C-alpha cells in the first residue's frame, strides 16, 4: 500500500472534502480524486460515498483511517529517530591502528573525545599497517590509522599527525653522534617485521640515498615497537624507530639518537577509510577531532 495514498486518504477523511483536502496537501483536486480511486481499486472497496458536493466515509474508510493514522505516526517517529541519530555522537568506534598510533596516539585522543561525548566507546585493534589497510579495504573495519599509504586507488587517506623516524641505540653502544650513510652497513640492526609502516618508510628513504636495505647487518626482526625498544636497550643492536615511541627513553638517557649525515626521515600518520563507504556520524566526528587536535583541518 502506497504511503502517499495513505497520506492523501487521511487528509480527505479529516476534511470530508476533496477540494479542502487538495488545499491541505497542496495538490489539485483531480489528483486527489485519482489517488483515492487508485486506493479504492487496490482495496476493492468504496471508501467515500459521493453525495453531490459532500462525501461520507464508509465503514471501510473508518477502519482504514485508524490504521493509517497509526502507520503514518510510526513513520514520522522513525523519521525523527533517524534524524536525531544522524546528529548524535554515540556508539562503539572500532578502529584499526598500526603500532605507533595505536599505542601512543589513539588512547589519549580517545579518552579526550569520550570526555566530550560520554556515550562513545572505543575498541582499538593494533595490527601492522598492511593488515589494517587490508581490513579497511575488505570492509572488516570502517576506519584505520596507519603510517603509510598502501592502497590509495581504493582507500582515502587524511593526514592527522606528523612523526620523525630516528636511529637509536643504547647510550654508549655507538660513540659517534653523527655517522655517514655508508657506515650504516657496519651497524648491527634490529628491524620491525615486513608490513610495518616504520620499516616501509625508512627503507624507502635509505634507497633514496643509495643504500640497499638488504645490505644492512640485521641481527633481529621483531614484531612490535616495544620489543624493538627492549632489544635496543639490551644493546643487541640499533634500530630505526618512531620519535613519538621513544620520547621518554630519550629524555631519561636510556636511548641515544644517532644523526645520519644528509638523511632526515619524516612521515605522516593517516586516517584511512574506504572511498565508497559512508562514515557513521561518530566516526566522522572523531576524524575531525583528530585533525583539530593536530591543527590539520
């Protein structure tokens, strides 16, 4: 049964006149008459007895009116709920994140956002950049935060933070403060696993200054930033790491930053979403909050 027919029927029933009903719904009288005729044919009954200029609802019309009013009221209630829900900020935000944003950026920002919007909750799933990207691409996640653009043809990337990738070692492990790019081949290295945004970024920069990452003296490949930091602090080797991740260790003198002549590695962190997916209101607001926090609107 057509909702538009029901709305016109209710108007006619209330006004007891085709012409008055036409005025109330801003349609012509012939159009009103045609809608009622179609509804009567669909229901196989007469809804209004035509008495010259007057119309009288039939018993079938009385019954239909009660049900039609309930249906139209429910539709209006649902419409209002959808509109209100569209503008409300609530629900769970399930966000994938690579190690650095997942461990060092999102927890603090999520807590701040929840203070503004108490009905929001978070689940932060930490994987490497490649896994998070794949999950967003396959619609397993609505949103991720990563350190590299791996599928820009399908996904949309918005910058939300900046970072430096620096070479660190345990204090005293390497005496020099400044080393040349060629000397990197002599240093025992601890690397993150393949798929790590940190690893992908610094390897790309090394290739840019003529260093093949395959020539590095790799003594260990570890699956998390924390394990890399612990291995470096144990003097197993040096590593390229996020400055955000080692700020505290640098301040306390547990780790030492090594400058590389002619090499400065910078990167961005991005919110990644699918280009064809409509973001729920809460996700869109959280992205705006992240960009606002880092003055990237």
